[in-house]
C-alpha cells in the first residue's frame, strides 16, 4: 500500500520538544521525508503495523496529531508538483 503520513507534534512543553525528533526518526525509518512533517512511501501491512506501534509508543495521543492516508495496491496515485522543486521520491525504481 502507498502511505502518506502527516504529523504535528505539540512542542509547547519540553516533553513535546523531546518527542518531535523521535517521531521524525521513526517516520524516516519507514517512509521518505517529503517536506517538514510529511512522509510517503510504499509499505507492507506488517511495516505499517510496526510504524503504527512505534509511533503509538512515542506520541501524546491527546496533544499531538498524526494522520496516515493509505492507498491500496493497484490504486494509482497521481501527484502534481506545482513548483520547480524536485520530487524527493523520484529516485525510486
């Protein structure tokens, strides 16, 4: 499945400031860092489950916001980049 993950970690306190780099590291482990707190990539169900589990152990479910958009295999994702910046996911075969 193709996954697009977006997060917003509440960094108003020190605990949030410590969570932010942990969330970034977990997301980079599974997905491509597209922009700020936006990630995307192809994951198996098992990888997605591990990603959810790892994030669930770090994020504050009441203060932070994490959303994942999942597109099943066979669903074509059309992406339009409206600027002249390169697509960070374009280097994959």
